[in-house]
């Protein structure tokens, strides 16, 4: 009987610690450049981004989230809500929100963090305000929630992105005073140096996103990240992978490993793109993959094998 109780206790400890990081860390906050937990201990989140919800909605469900937690060892997932395309938020808001909420609810159930990603390359201020008002109202009291308010600005200036971000931050903070908010920067989240020279002031728990695709972005962008960190800018890698920035081309595993080593050295969270089955290098699954997880090795592309390996390694996942 004592042995059985001890076994159950060990299972409970593991489930609360490794597989349920929210119970371990609680509400997250920013201290200096570092993401920290309720005890002010550094936190590094590692996980997967789902692909655009409007093109790969079949993976937006509890089964897929649970598998990413239990088998891949993800401590965070990212729900990428496409904004402009057909079946995106603007054309199908109710359906779009239902897909995003399915991932949010599954993340909460599995005890992990979830990034709610406004996946757009353009400023859509009224629509974004409406969306984040609803999300903050429904989920703002949950410590699992992280808001990513502008996926990848492309040609907008930092002044334009900053003004937009201030409006969205103000909207969220009127409802949710403390959950982490991720802010983008120009040129597909490459220009973190501009944000570092002119950061948003007056709000706590803001971080700035840096995106890399290792076959395209190399030491020069890491140097830019170092500059931002030295200037005191909190950095979060909310999207990354090992191929070219187009999402195609061969994996550059040497550079991918260099990026992950850099992120780990600086205790930066990193998310890999993406849970989808498109005929491209960055989609981690083959079309044969189930919609609800339970993906054997034969259903993983090389980028999926590598992503799973990295997440399991650095999250020390031992199911």
C-alpha cells in the first residue's frame, strides 16, 4: 500500500512539474530582460506554433495539443489566427474564434501556456481591438495566456508599429493588468534594434518578438538580438525554424543549433513553426498525420523530427 501511494505521489509530482508548467510557475512576468515565474525564477518556454488556423484548422483541437504536451514535451503552444485570408478572422470571425478557443481551452486543460497570435502582416487596429477585448475578457484571469498582438509587421515603420501596439496594449490592460504581451517589430520581427532604441513605456510585462529561419538568418541577426538585450529589451522568439525564411529549402541544422544555443544561453523562450501538413519544409507533419495527435515517426517530416528532438531535449521531457 505504501509503495502504491509513493508511486502515485511521484506521478502527481511529475504531472504538476514537467507536464503542467503553469502549476509549477504560475503567472509569468518580466524582470529586466528575463521572463520569470511567481517566485522570480527564470522561465524558458519551448514549444510549437500551429499553422494559420484558416488553412490548417484540422489540428486546432484538444487531441493535437495534448499530444504536443505528452509526447513532444511542449510547455507552450501558439495559436496562429489568420486575419485577412479567406476563412480568416475578418471574413469569418465566429468560426475563427472557435478554432483559437479550442487551442486555448486545451492548453489550459493540459496546464501549459498558450500564445494567442494575431497572425497578420498588416495593421488592422479596430479588428485587433475587438478580438483582444473578447479574449482578455474571457481568458484574462488565466495565467496560461500570452498575447501576441502583431505577428510580423512587414513594411510598417517602428513608429507605426509602436503606435498600433500602444493602442492594443491599452485595450488589453484595461481588462487584464498583468499577463505577458508580445510586441512585434518591422521587417518580419527582424528590427528589434529599433524597438530597443525606442521601447514602449508605461506598461509592465511586455516582451518583443524576434523571428528567425536559420538557413536565412544567421549571426548578423543574433548580433542584433544581443544589441537589444544589452539595451535592456526583453526578447521572446515566438516563431522560428531551421530552413529558409520562405519556409522552404534545406534545413541548416548547424545554424539552427547555433540559434537554439544562443537562445538557451540568454534564457530566451522559443517557438517552432509549424503544426501543419503543407508541402513545404517548415510544416512538421505529412498529410498522413492524424488531426488529433498520436503522430508516429513516419508522419513527421525532417523538420518535425528535429523540432520534437529539440523541445524534448531542452524541456527535459521524459514521458
